[in-house]
């Protein structure tokens, strides 16, 4: 087992290992769903969840001893999820998760302790197995725990989410390890979603979305993390759809009549009604809008290639065995 994190290489074999391990996790989720119906008692459901956890840990440990680092890491990832399901089942059995209808609905020791234990397990397993993919769990659960601890929903939750996203961006830029990718990935989501929540109505709102998308492109080039470029492209597409169509339902409405209705006016001779529908863009608008967007994205991509060409490539490190 390596004493430091190693970046997994995307090959046909690694794809099958990832897919197989996550499929095993899916099977475990279906098994727990079946057992929840078959055994109404919380104790039996918790015992089965513990059994699934033990089996996954046994497989992960065996693969680790056999030197199968990638497969061991995938099963360690699934074991963290299984740990969360086991603790959640136990807490529900004890009645500590009652009245949990929505996230961030209020401070609760049962909820926070569950989130904290999953976060600790993710951090310990990532250190133990040196598997970067587990950082995805710790990043997501870390955001959820902090947000649940200091916010109760609404605007404050989005403010906290944006702040955590900025922290993840800073931490991912400082850390020189493969798991930093997941800090950038989750950080981009945590920054982008509040922006879209606050600015998604008017033309001025989507101008801000365009500005943030350009900033995301600059971050992508500065950090060499392509996930920021992907989120930037999503922002560019969202703004283009707004300016060209007006709203996604308008395009569907023009083609399929979605959102159509009637407008009635009372006159001296009676009530006159006429059919109305959503505004449909001019036929040339999508061609022009998306064409310009495509050229803009190509232009940004060429700028990135020119910037990389101006920088001397770093020395190539030997591929880890």
C-alpha cells in the first residue's frame, strides 16, 4: 500500500473497477431498502447494515493486503457510505433522527453527530487507504456539517455555502495532492449554486453570471483544474439560453404548447377570451446566440493553449507502480 496519495490513471481496467465497486454499493443500498420493508424493527435493520459494513471492510482490507490499491480504495469508499448508513440506522432506531424532514431545518445533536461521525470516517479512511476519491465524501459532508451547524436555512445557508466554496478553492490551490481535485470540484459547485440562486431572473442577473463564468475560466487556468472550466461553460450556456429564449420553458412552449393558456377581458357585450402562449424567440436568435457562444468558448480555449505554450513544461515524474 502506498505511503502517499497516488493519482489513479483512467484506463479501461480502472473504469471497470470503479464501476464494479460503485455497483456493489448500489446493490447494498437496494438490500437495505428491501430489509427496511422486510424488517420493520430498527434493531434488525441496523444489524443488517452492520453486516454490510463488515463485509465491505473485509473486502477492502483483503485487497489492500493483496496490493490491489485501486480496488481496495473503491471498496474503502463504499465502506464509508456503508458506515454512514449503519450509524444513520442506529440513530433512527434510537429515535434521534425523528422529525428530520428537510436539511438545515434546525440545530439537532442527533443530526450533527451523524454528520460528524461520517466526516471523521471519511478523513480516517482517506488517510488509511490513500485513495483520493474518498475526499469527495469528506468535502460534501464537511460542507453539510458546517452549514447545518451554523445555519438554519434560507439566505444564510447560501452565504455559508459560498464561503465554504471559497475555502475549498483556497485549500485545493495550496494542497499538492490528487485529492485536491475534489476540493476544486465541490468548491466550484458551492460557489456556483449560490450565484445562480441569487442571480437567475433578469438580464442584469445573467450579466453577473457571465462575469462569474469568466472568473471561473481564469481560475481553471490558474489552478490547472478543468472542473472550473466545465462550470464556466454551464454558466455561459445558462446565460445564452436566457438571452436567446427567455426561459427554458419558452422554447418548449413554442414547440409543444407548454405553458399556453387563455386571457379574458370583460367588455360591455360580454367576456372575450383568446389563447395565449409563451413568447417564442425569433428563428434566427438561437443560431446567432449559440454560434457566438461556440466561437467565444473556442477563443477562451485557444487562450489557454497559448498560455500553456508560453510556460515551460515541468519535469516528468516517473509513473508510480
